[in-house]
């Protein structure tokens, strides 16, 4: 069975709710999926995740068995959130996605 990018809600999310504090960030996607991202490095069951700041941008790097992914979160002065995602499946072509969200 191959890797399915649709299994990653951040790829095609149309809306999300983000909560953040000094140790982590929680993201609730419109499809009901919830994701908790802790700052620093974590070894999870299916992937190794590193999350932290690169200047003003939040960068989340995930290395799983079947893919590697880098997410870059950029908040603009006008309140728009830009998320750049680079997904490298172990098999298949690289996927690059840029999503821009507006705060309600």
C-alpha cells in the first residue's frame, strides 16, 4: 500500500483553529482532525518531528517512514497566515503546496 497525501489534513485544509502557548500548538482542522505540535524534537511512533522558530517563521519538519515534510508558517502584518508545505514521499513526486488563510 502506497503513501496517501490525503491522509495529511494540512495539505488541503480550508479552515483550522490554532491554539498556541509557550510549549506547544494545537490545530483543529475542519475535517475533525486534531494535531498537537510540541516545540523542540519529538520521536513519535510513526515519525520524528522537530518544531521551532526560524526568525519570525514557525517551521515543522517531519520525517516518517514513508515521507518527509517541511511546513513553514508565516504570519503577515495584515493578519494573513501563509503555510508552505513541501512533501517528499518515499515513492512518488514531491508535492509543494502554499495555502493562505485569513483570520475571521
